[in-house]
C-alpha cells in the first residue's frame, strides 16, 4: 500500500510541471521585431511580424488569400512591455522564442539612446542570443511592411535563407545579438550590423555594375523582391556611426578570425586590357596569421598574412593567360595589389575616422597585459590601434583557370 502511495505521489509531483503548459495553437510566434524612434523620449515604436504557421505548410491546407504574416505596431519603453501591450488586440499569446531578426531604423541606431532600448533583448530568455541585428535605411515599420518575398512565403524561412547565404558570401556580416553585446561591452572594437532596405528610390543608384561596391538601396534591379541586403552598419560604443559597402564588409570579415566566410566571386580590371574586368572566385582555406608587437612608448606593429586561392571564372578580353606564365604572374600581382589597396584604404579609414578597428584585433593585444586594469589603461581603440603601423600581405597559394585550357581566339573566329 505504501509503495502504491509513493508511486501516486511521484506522478503528482511530475505532473505539476505541466501546470503552466500552453498549447502550440494558443501562441503567436514573432519572427521579426522592428524598433523606431517616436516623438517622445524614452518611448519607441515596436513592430512585430507574427508568422501564420498554416501558410506554406504541406501538412496544413490554408486558404488562397490567407496572409503569411500579421504585422502590428505598438509604442512602449522596451521590447517586452510592448509585447504585452500588443497582446491586448492579438488573440494568441505573443512568443519571442522563434524571433529571427531585430530590425532597427537607421535613425534609431544613430541615436545615443539605442543601447538603452536594445539592452532589454539581452535580459529576457525568450530572445535568443543568435538573433541577427539588421539596420534599415527607412523606418523598421516600413521595412517589415514593404518586405514581400516572392520565392519563399514563410517569413522565418525567408530570413533564414537570405541571411545565411549573404553571410557566406561576405556581403553582409554575421551580426548576432551576442556578438553585439560582446563587442560593445568590451569597449575596444567596432561592431558591424547588417544593412538593408526596401527603398528603391533612384537618387543614389550605383550604375558602376561591380558586384560588391554597393550598399543596400544602390543596387540597380528590375523585378524581384524590393528588399536588398548589402553592406554593414558600423557601431562604436553601441551607436551607429557609418556604413560600409559590400566590398569593405568582405575585407573586414576576411581579417576577422572570429568569423566564418565562404567562397565568393569578385572582379578586377584586366591588367592588360583595363576596359574589361576579370572575374575570379576567392577561396580562403585557412585563417589569417595575425601578429602584434606591442610597444608602450612607440607605435605598435601589426603584421597580418592572408593566404588564399583564386580560380579565374571569366576573361572577357580573351587574353591568353592560361598558356602564358608571364601573363599569369601579372594577373596574380594584379589580384594581390587590388586586395591590398582596398584593405589599406579600409584600415586607414578605421584608424583616422573611426579611431577603432572592425576586425576584432583587440583579442591579440590582451596577452601583453597582466590584468584588465592595465589593458584598459593602455586604451586599444583610442591610443594603440589609431597609431599602429599595420602591414597586411596577401599570398596566392594556387591560381586556377577552371575547366578551359585555353580561351577562344577572336582573330581566328572573326576572319
């Protein structure tokens, strides 16, 4: 009898954990959160994009006119209290567990109070630290409402695929909330957030046609979704200060050993016929070698070595690089020269304008100090980095030309 009673009591204790259980169909899952300034200080407009789980699912048949998301906007002091306010007219309990991105308008990100409003996202266990931070040129409300994916109706899958692929190619950074707070609280480096827009105005269209020298909103396009993800929003001490284009974002990630980046395609002017551009695939199989020689009374020396492989994809000039070693040497030098020029330009900008680095190099200087106090006194981003002598060298380990042994000979084709 006692044994049976103990078993019953055990089940009672275990079942007590289900007391606050909420069924899946009783919850609304927020995929994206938007943050905008209002006219009142300390009050912000929060926009919630709530997914409709019945749209796009093969297991559940939805109506043809059923919207994939519900978008609501409320005012509040922080993300959590605004969530409870929104529940006054959203029938199901709003849940933030599946949030993919937080979108802040450029106006909000450039304000001195941005860190105050985003801080609440780090306190709640509902919002995961892997959520991506996106900065929109327009208001976050307009961005979310104007974002109309064509190939993928499910919003969580759209953001997952879009950000994952763009991260791999390096045109946008990997900008998680965890990384934002890690770098901001470290008070030594610059944080790069994703820059995006749905604004297709013609005022700043970039007609150069080069694949990565754009920021979002400048890419000339016909058709497709109006949403563009390109470039980085630069944050210093929790406040946005500038924008990097796609090419600069790639360089910053190339020199940052804490980030992973896949292969990408780029172009350079043909060294023997500059009116044409040669396309190549950049592949980096090993992380850059970063060595810092710290000097207390003179400029610190930073030496970076980057090894990579290049595969030539297109040679519109039809010059025979594949069969001529001397021409291959010229091409190799041209690729390296352009990479080093662009890298040095970004480093100069970061030293003179930003007075801090977007490469997370402060990790390599810390070993030169016995404690945190002496490290903070040396002041990486105000004294050491801006005055450092930096040398970045690129090395091509392998140059390939794809499956073609030789290009077409124009003089033979057109006789």
